[in-house]
């Protein structure tokens, strides 16, 4: 939707290798946008394991409900993603639409409907006309190739200003395995548009239950530790697909997440989740600053997370950062309102390594000019030391600018 | 700070009568502002009962801690309020500053320090120089008069664009009693500035415990049901003073909040709290729309409150209203993320009486043009029907505009 790329976009886009057992194709189905791709079909070889985590919204979209139900089988043959329409809050029509899309995709790919996974992103409450997929998915199934992941990442964008991809190659046993990931999202929910979506593909032979355990553990400090505006989408979907093709050149088959041979893989997998979720924060609507908030010395990690999120979601902290103002009084406010154990007189706060507050008052060495200079950087690290325990956590967010209000308020006008 | 008055300001300011037993005076102490009053001294006759409720912040300001400690005595002789400096997060210096202010005030008024109540509003983390009150409070004690409440309300303003007062006269037994109130606040915490403050004065003879019970019950659906930005101040203070002077002309002495003779008084008291808290929402930073959110059919009132607050604090809902966009998809999102029981397929939503969503999908009779017209009004009522139970609640907020970001982001520049 936006024409200018976020100034926080990564400088380099990695070359994305192919993943054996995965073929991709994109098309213009004209769901809402004109002159851009809006459908992605990913076809996976037989035997591909699937895992997924979804929005905790009490009002999830029809595709989220579909995926949750199909995940029980643990097997996937295809993923269909469309942008432009979220198929959320569409009632019975929405359920009929997911069923029809799956039917069309299953026929095109030649598999069971229960092996089809779906994700939709875009406007909420607008019925999704699944007949638009008829014909399109059949053609895509024929033309699908091992891969242009960047083109795939572009087809699923809504208000994103850049496509988000990441890749890693690591050893599993003595074999090389590859992990590719893509994501979209520029607000937890974006202007009238919606959704954070992310898809991970690997040729590693990992059983569904093990993959699910890895994914669930991996999101905790990556996707679940990112907030743009505190507004959780109805459609957040993160799916991981493991084709197992690397078994052919000697990768061991993994059935438990705790398998020690997975060590390098888990590290790379989590780095990809961290990389993609950071890119989401870097493309936050209207963002001009990437903000990392670290809370140390909390009673527990959960307590540190709650305080870090209270800071990250505070409009007053976020507007201060947009104004390049090291307004630590607002950080104190956000710590205080989190409801977690905190002792004002033990609190220390720093911005980009410069301590501004110490033991519950302004740091005696505070130098306004020095701090103001530091606040001009495009990346701001806020560190809060509570001095109570060993709980530590870190979350990522962005600043709150007039552009955020413009993107989300001027949308229909 | 702002030069233009909020377009949502009340059209009429009431004539404020005097309250027997209360004298007021204001002065320019030059704490931060130039050419405006920034200190208020209210002197109460002997025997005045006091009650108070305060911020739930874990990092409260020094004056909040002072008041909490002194409240145990239940008696008040004076209130000192300054604007320009919140005396929050000021460590030992802050505590010394409140003690010195109370000492100066007690000497000026001729009472015990434990009968002095203090409130400060303004910048956080800046030491408050209490010596500025020396001399000033003595002169104010001499000049204090029964009252210009509007002048008092002006002296405690920070980023407020208008002074907030309310009054009511009701029968207590066969005697007339009067209640006067004032408030300040334009964000739960405002730009670098801070605080919601409110003070209520009455001549009714109500014992401290009864007054405290009334106040605690009264704030639940008034001040606690208002949010500007979800950011709770370190300094929120609401104090009520009952001089008891009306006993002289026959008002009965009240010792229990449940006394049936209090019925008319309680109603008027709660209306004043509602009136003042609505004025705070009307003066929300950058606000152009007053937004009332009603949630019905929840499992409980507490559940309805949580959902209503999730909607009221959602930046995406608030920016949509600023853009005059009846974006009910974002309301669905905010209901879904609240974590409270909700059933998407039973959900109905209306904007200013026009139903836009019904039974989990767009209302079949939805007319975009009609709704768009309704969204141009300065007051927007969002009603959500959950269809689950009898829980109902209502909260007030305002829209999120570029001016909010400007006020809070451009402050130092």
C-alpha cells in the first residue's frame, strides 16, 4: 500500500536457495489489488510434516480455524495464501469459502483436502469470493517451480513496504539441511488490512510433533516478543513445513524435539524466527526507529516480559522515541502501570548505553546533550534494571509516528 | 500548554457557589511556567473529613505516598497543589520536598503537618524546589477567600485546554448541602507532564470512613472508566473534603456510607465524578471525538469492562475514529484480543445506533454512506453486544489523532 520502503528495511536481501520437496508459484487473482500478485501456492512432496501456531484471538479468522483443525493430521501437501482479503468475521460464508478453496487446491495438487493449509490477509468482514481461485490454482500447480521465495514473499504483502525472507543452512547429522522462511506484517493488525503471516520451509526430516514443539518454543522469544501497536490480529498464522527430502542424502529422521542431533538446526531455526520477526518490527506502520527493550533484574522472566511489553505498548514512550526524546519519566510510568513487582528506588534506566536514571532518580551524571544526540540513531535500545531478581526479557517494537495515525486514520478517506 | 481549546469542551461553565468551611487562593510561584498561576492553597475549617484514592502505579510520586500515609488520620486542614513539576521519581529529594512543603503549609495555616495534603503535577524526574513555597503559602493563607473555584481549577492545569469544574446542591436530611469538584488531566499521563488530579469539596457532615467508602465506590464507573491512552500516571490523585459546616443549619451527621439519608447526596456526588471524568476525556490530548464504548451481553460486568477497555485502548480503533471510519473489523479484533469469553458468531456491533455487524458477519442492511455520515459527529457511541450473558459496562475515551503524536513527540523539540 505504501510506496516508500521503510528506512529500517534490511540493507541486504539474502539469496534464497531452493528447498528440496517444495515448489512455489504466484499469480494475480484480482482479489482486491490490481497489477500485483496476490496468491501464493506452495506445493510440498508427499510425507511433508507440518506444525503451526496461531493468533490467540477469541475471534479468529476462518482460515485460522481451518488450519487448527487440519493440523491434527500432521501432514501437508499444499499451502494457499491470498492477500487483499482476510476472510475474517465473515460467518458461514467464510467457512464455505475456506472449504471451497481447499477443494479447488486439493484437486489442482492431487491430494486430500485435509492436507491443504490456508492463510488469508487483508480486509476484515468482506466475504472472500473463492471462485476466484478456480482455474488460477490449477495453472499455478502446473507452473510451480522449486523456487522464487522473494516473489512468494511479495505476493503475501499488504501494507508491508518490503518483502521479508531469511535462510540458513546447517548440519543435521552429517547432512546439510536448509531452512527458508518468509513473513508479512506491518502492524499486528494493519489498516483495515490484517495479519502477521509467516511460513518456514525445510528439507530436514522432522516428525510433526517434534516440529510443533520446536515451533512453539521458538516463537516465545521471537514473534511473541514483537509488538507494533499491541493490537493482535484475528489471523496471525505461522506454519512450518518439513519435507524430509534431506533424508535422501543422509539426514537422520528426527522424532523428538529434544534429540541432541537437532542442536545446530534448532539454533538456526530460532535465528530465522528472530530475523523474520525483527523484520516485521522494522516494517512497523510509519516506523522510523527500531526499539529494543530489555528488562533485567525482574522477579521472573514472565514478569520481565510483562514490564517490557508495558513499555513497548505505551503510546507515550513510543511518541517520545519518535520525537527523539529520552523521556525516561514515561518509562518509569510504564514500569509502574505494568502491575508487576517493582521498587521505584531501585530502578535504573539507560538509552543506547547511556544511563539516565539510577536508584529511583535522575542519574547524577545525566547529560542532556549527550543523550539527545544518542536518540537520533535509527535503533534505540532501552534497558531497565529493576534490581529485584534474575528475571530478564527482551522485546522489539518501533516508534509511534504521525505516519502511523495517517496510515490507519486516513485509510478510507 | 496548548493555545486552542478542545472542540469537545463543555459549552457552559457552571457558576461555582462557595462551600462553607473552605477558602481558596492561587499564586504564581514560577515553578516551571511563566505568567500563569501554578500553586493552589485550599484551607479547610477544623473538623474537615478527608478521603482519597490514588494511582495504582508501582512507582507512585512522593506526594501520592505522602497523602496515602496522612489519610489514616482522616482529618484535613489544607491542600497544596502545584503544577509544572510532578515531584515523581525524585528519590530522597522528593520525600524531603514533600516534607518541607507540608511544614511550610502547616505553619502558614496553623495546623499539624499530618493535616496537610499535597498534589503535584508536571514534569517527572525533576527535583521540586520546595523553598519556592516559602513566603508564597504564608501570603496565600492570609488572602484565602471562600472562593473562586474556576481560578483554582486553572492553577492546577498542565496540558489541559480548559479548566474542569462541576457543582451540585442537594438535600441531606432537611438541609441543603453543596458539592464542588475540579479536575485536571489531558492524558492519563501527559507530555513529559503528568497526572490526573481531582478535588471534591462539600459542606456535608460526613465521617472520613463513610466519605472514603463513597469515593471508592464512585470512581469505579467514572474516573476508572476513562482512558485517554492507557498510560496510567505515577501521580493520579482524587481527594474529597467534607467540612461538615452544613451541620450548623441542620444537616445530619453521617457516619456510614449506607445511611439511607445519603441517597440524594450519593447520586449528586457520583454525577460530579462522572461529569469531571467526562471532561477529562473531552480534553484528551489531540482529541477531536468523544467516544463512548458500551459492551453488553458479557459474562460479567468485569468481563465487559475488560473488553470495553481493550477497544478503548486500541490504537487501530482510535485512529479509525479519527479518520471517521466505522471500521468494525478493528472492533472485532479488539474484542478478540481482550482474552475474555466471546463468540464471534454471536457478536453484533453498532456505531451511533446504526448496526454494522450482526451474528458474526457484516449486517445485511449495512449502508456505507449512512454510516460514514454518522461518523462525522463529534461524539461516537460504539455498542458491542456479545450475546453471552448479562454483564454490561461503559467506558469513555477519545480518538487518536496526529495532534496526539505531535503533542507527545514534538514536546522537547
